[in-house]
């Protein structure tokens, strides 16, 4: 299963609807972004917020659970605050995620 632009857009829209004020950027990376996904591939999501709270992490877990139950999609969400993203900007993982990722 290769990435489907409509599916990725819907995923980004769902994140933005759940976090309308604090979410600043959604980046889909990994096999879905590289169009190398298989049927078992998850959706790697880097989510940049103005700040990250425990409640937001709980809501992300709930959304991921809904996607799994309703659509059979596994979401791997990485929430980062803008300040953490700036502080960690030279980490190879983040460099690769942003380079290969699709910002939605």
C-alpha cells in the first residue's frame, strides 16, 4: 500500500481539528512519505506544537486508537514543542524526518 494523498490529508485534518490552537505543523515521514509502504506499514507522524502537555499526549493516544479500530491504520505519533524541535534540530532522526517528510 503506497501513500494515498487523500488519506494523508484526512489524517492531517484530524490532527488539526483535535488541536486547532496548539498544533503548528504535521509532518508524515517514513515509508508512507517515501512511497515504500506495505500493507503493514504504520504512519509516522511528527507533530509540532507550541507546547506539549500530558493531556495532549493522552488525546494523541486516543486518536491513534480510533484510527486503529476504525480504519486499521497504526499511527506512530511523535509530539514535539517548537522549542524542543529547535533544541534538537541537529539530531539525525529529526533531520531525516524533516528531509523526507511531507508537511501537511
